């Protein structure tokens, strides 16, 4: 019974009157952060550090997404 009481579901974010799940916001931040780091690495000509791209891009996306979740929503 205690597990049912403690279960509260996914935290929601109010955006312009509509409620969105917090994981969707974290995913959006992860996409933007990965895109920004990709542009930054090309401008600084250090794109070769992120080889192989097929592994590094999903890893960077996952790291940014999970850190966003931990920093803003894990304590709720």
C-alpha cells in the first residue's frame, strides 16, 4: 500500500498552459546541447576527438539528457 501512495508518476512542466512530461524537456535540452557541441567542435577543429561519431554523438546526447534530469528534476 505504501508503494502505491509514494508512486506519483512523471513530473510535469507547465508550458504556455499545457503540461508536458519532464523527460520531454530533458530530451529537447539534450538535442540542443549535442547540436551545440557538434558545431563548437567543428569550429574549433577538434572534431577528430569525437571519433567514432556513431558512438560519441549518442553518448553525448545521453550524458546531457541525464545530467539535465538529475540537476532539475531528480530532487522532486
